[in-house]
C-alpha cells in the first residue's frame, strides 16, 4: 500500500482514502470512454491482458480495466498514470496518425515508436524519477512524463505546420531521411530530453544524452531490425541525440529537427507545469521567479503563422509572465536553426499583444 501512495503522490496526487482512490479510478475510466464517444468513432473494447484499449481512427488509446477485482484494482493503482498524462498520450497518438495519413510515405514507424515510448517501463521509471528530483529535491517545475509528452506534442505540431507549408526537414534537405524519419527522431528526443534531471540540473542535457543513448538504440533496433536499416537507424539516432544535447540552447545545433525540440521545450510554460512547486511551501530561494512567472501563463497556442509557417501565441494573466518569454522561450528560439520559421506573440489578456519575432 505504501507503494501505491508513493506512486500517486509522485505524480501530483494527494489521495488519503481508499474510497477516494476508487472514485479516481472510476472517474478516469468514464473520462476515457467519454473521449472516445464524443468523437463518434467508438468501435469496440478489445481485451489485452489486464488492460483494455479503445480502437478509433487508426490509433490505440490505453484504458484502465472496466471491472475492478481487488487484485486488478491494486495492480492498476500501482501502475496508473495521471489523467493529464493519459490525455497528452491521446493527443500524441491522434496527431501522429494525422501526420502519417497526409504524408506520401504513409509509413507507420512514428506511430510504432511513439507507442513504444509511451509503454516502455524503463522510460516511465526515468521520467518519474526525473520529476521527483526536479520538484522535491531541486524545487523546479515539472520535468517528468507530462512535460516530456507535452514537448513531443508541441514539436510534432510544428513539424506538421512545416509539412503543410512545403518546408522540408533537414534530413529531407540532406537526402538522408524521409519526413517519417524526422518525426521519429523528434519523438525520441522529446521523450528523453530531460532524463538528466535524474542526476541534477547542471549539464543535465549531457547526462540526458548518456542515459538515453541505449534506450533509443533499443527502440530503433526493435522497429528497424534489418541490416539494410543500419544507416537509417544511425541517422535517426544521431538526429535525436542532437535534439537532446541541444535543447538548452547552450550548444550549437544545426538541424531543424533539433531546433524544434529546443522551441517545443520552451513552449511548455503554462501554469499547470508549476502547480506542484507552487503548492509546496518552502523558504524563498533563487530561481523562484520561474515557478511564479510560469503560474501566470494561461495558454500557449501553436498555429499557422501569417508571414512564417509557425506562430506561437502566449497569453498570460499578469506581467510577470513576460519573464518566461524573455528569459526562457525567446533565447531558445534565437539559438534555434528554426528561428526564421517562427512568429512569436505574447501579452496579458485584455491588452495588445507584443510581437517579439
């Protein structure tokens, strides 16, 4: 039972009673079924061990077991993900399928890799521990599974906008890979970019590369196992590593793919990311401005631009949010190879938006 409590509390839950835990589980099931039903594409429930899946629009969404025996209920509580984590995973799978549908290759490599990233136990463990170190030990914002999935979703939205604008990725320009390969590399980098937070903040991007290398290699070997895929594995892995090592903007990077990871990371700045650090009472210390400024960011929108392919719009409730723009997001954009593809607007609700880029 202690493991259950630790698992839940490490993901932002404070659930004191079994009754509350039961209500959370049933509520999560109802939420997932509602998400499927509201799209009017609910097909069937297919049993796969202790887990059920809703199949819709060509992608798979994980659900908790619909029948909770004491054993299954305990198992589920020990392994469950937060509602936010599941929601972002649903967004990711949906967006990835959309990207596959409109690309000429129609290849399913990105979908297979993202499915593996979502369900890999080692990745989940590293992300969970990175979040625990970041929040509990260091007092920083979320650097765990929700953040890394959100960064992946942000980066894939930008890739989709570039594709729609007819702008090739660096792998395509170099004739070293397809658009599918770029999507796969970006997904791998996004899911692993903050692994180094399990060790500490300083140089964490370098530690992330060390910790991620074997995991990336393992996932690529599973999905591209043939000898003829050797060069493809090398290209995707190298591009993913560039995205991981360059995501802080402290090292020169050269590909659009890596540059999008840098910007997508900076775009995850809304108040939800600072919810837990804000709720933890602690003595004032250096760096608190990050959580207070992030807490004023209401919304970050990534959409089609007017003069450039990608437009980022940041809405905030107070001027303190400009710290996030000017000290976090803007430096990342300025050091990104994708800078000339970005428009950046930010402002307080009810006031005129400023255009930074």
